């Protein structure tokens, strides 16, 4: 599993992720958005786990309104993934205290835990104000 980006650095993480996605088979991937709040999206932070294709990618909690510019970066990320062919989106909600512990798990344990708690989600809820989908 390749770990990309820095916690609380949405723009830097997004740019690093775009670079890492070159050659990644998004139509084959499962997109997991791991968050610490379900009913308080206006405060949420998000990490991203891409599982499938030839490799797995993981970002720390770098996206979402918890960080300056994070909400915009999350919307741009989801639009980018949709444009690249991603169609299987899931959200995994953990307690705020579990987020750091979860992201530090070994890859097999992380995939097992996220897969067990994730539910299908509509990627449109992450697109601010109907942000247009832009190409990769």
C-alpha cells in the first residue's frame, strides 16, 4: 500500500495523489472515504483509501471542512476520480479518536476494518454546489 500526502494538507495531498494516480485503473477500484463525523459534515475530516487495480493508495486525513481549503480539495478529488472512471464509492465512519489509529494499521488490517464498516455512498454529496467534473 502506497501512502501519499500529509495530514491537514489538502492541496499538497491532492497534487501528490493526482501524480500517483497516473496509470491507476480507477474503474476497477473501490474508493473509500474515511471520516470521523457522519452527522457533522461541516466539521469532518476525510482520508482516502483506493483499493483495487494493481496497487492500493492511502492518504492521511487531509481533506474536508476540518482543514482550510479541505472542502474544495475534497470536491475536486471526487470530481477527478469520477472523471477518471471511478464508480464504486464508499464512506467509512469512525470515531474521531479512532481515525489516527486506523490509518496507522498494517495494510491487511486496514483494508479489513474499512471494508467491514464502509457503506456505499453517493459521490455527489462531496461535490460542493454541483462542482463540474473536470478531466484528469
